[in-house]
C-alpha cells in the first residue's frame, strides 16, 4: 500500500482483558478493526504509543454488540461513547453525521434535496470520513451541499469528489476541511476564494478547465504528493500553490500556470510534464529538492525564472534524454549558486536573457552541460532567436558537437 502500513487486528468472539507489552500505532492510518461479536478491553492506556485521532478503533457490521465512537482527549487517553451508524437514504433527504468516525458504504449524490451535514459529536469537534473509494458527487450549480458546523474539523479520505466547487461546501468560521488520499474532479471553470487543504496521495483532474485563484485561496499539500492534471491555473502568486514540507511533492501534467504576481516555490519536489509557466511575473524556485522537467516545459514570454535554492546546489533542475526546456522570450536569473542544465534539449525562441548576478568565477556560472559527454545538452536556437548573458558567467561545457 502506497507509503502507508495498515495494521488490522481481527477479533472474533474473544475478550482481551489486558494489552500486555504495549501497543504501538505506526502512523495516522494504523487502526484496530473489531469484527461482529468481538470485544476489546483497554485496562491501561499508558501501554499504548502513537495513538491519535486517526488511530481508529472501530466496529464492523450491524450485529456487533458494540459500536464505539473513539475520542481523543490527550496523550494515551481514550474515551468511548455509543454512536449508532447514521442511516444513509438512497434518494432524498439530508444526511446528518454527529460521530467521530464514519465509513461510506455507497456513492453519495448531493443536490437541492439532499445535503451532507457534519456536526460535532458530544465529545469531540473532529470527524473522520473513510470513503472506501466511493464518490461524493456535488450536483452542478447548487451551494452548501456539504455543510460543516462552525469550529468543526473534518477529514475525508479515500474518496472521489466529483464536480468539485467550493460553493458547494459551507465552511463557517473556525471550520476546516481536508481531503486525504482522494481524487478531486473539476468539471467546469471554477473560482476559488478559500483554502483547499490536502494530504497523502491526492489527484486533481481538471479536464482542461480554468481555476481562478482569488485572494484567500490556496492549494496546500501538507504531506505526500499532489498530482494535478489538465488544469489552467489563473492567478498564481505568492505561495498559493504550495508544498508545506521538504518531503512533499507537486506534479503538474498538461497544466498552465498563469502568474499574476511573483510566485515562490519554497518546499518539496516539483515535476512539470508538458506544462507551461506564463504571465509577466517571477517564478522563484527556492526549494532544496529537485525540479524535474519531463517531456516539454515552456517558460513563456515575460516570465522571469529565478533559481535560488535553499542549499548551494546548482544541479536541481533535472532533465533526462526526452526532456525539452522551451525558452519563449523569458528571463533566467540566478545568483552565485549558479544553475546547471544537462541532458535533454534546450530550445530557444524569441529574445531571452540570462542574469548570473554576483558570479566572478566559473564555479558560480550558468552551466550548459557539465563536461561529461553522457550529459551533453542539445541546444536548438530557432531563427531570429537569441539568448544573451546580461551579468555573471556562462560556461558552455558540452563535449560533443
């Protein structure tokens, strides 16, 4: 299972009086599943390590004699309450959850006669919804189809969100919503004004539609990897499309990032596949991780690409033999860190400029090739095109013609 270890302890018609030797939950998805007829007694919760809100003790099946709603109240402290599973109607009627944990057993189609209302349970203002691969479909053109209570924290995992539109989600003051290991489908042009918080292995499919990023909107990946396919992002700037930690990754495939302000990519790895950066602003790469260029990536007219990683490596732009970096009237800027392009193909169109500010030696230069013939960079300058060095050093280090 992708980067996640799933621990399932099946208990059939047995009683466990004491957990001997300690019980360790390895990560947020580790859990205990109690099947129908099973009972689990926790006598000394100090013997449990790694327990958190996501370490779910749950029951399976309508015939189970217990149906617990576990609540997290602090280190090694667990409380329970009876929480009958809500009935999910097949057709009309609102669905109201007042439990800590819930599993989807079918696809949900939400519309004007059917809302998904998530409220706090008596002991906690946190709700975890395990989607099990099912779909939550937001009917096009309707608002507040998912309603989250003020102050409530909701995480929805392993779910396909169809027709995603933030107008379909009611998030009052203090309420937060995060999607984990899920797929989000955008089926029309959308305007975002609110945060979209993600974690785990998340995919956004845009089908060529435009997502406009307005003040207050951002797309954050807290942990794991976000893959965005076929989206035109308008209004990229600041850090409104961001990896939050160094071990997260952002993959953009068949995307166009249209910058309306200077943009900073500060953390994590970045891979662009058949994608374009456009606008008349700066794209500042400041991460210590790799920026991979796959197939064809274009820096369009007016873009200033600044390479200033948080470490001193100048080789973080990775290209393989099939990679094409297309400069279409842009500016490349780096400092004494330098910047290195190897393998693949560099295509130059229009008037392009290179700034290697502060460089006084070749060790600080903008580097094409690296002296190893296996890493030679193919360079194609189209008719009438140019690339001019405005400051610093430019070292041509290809070996072969």
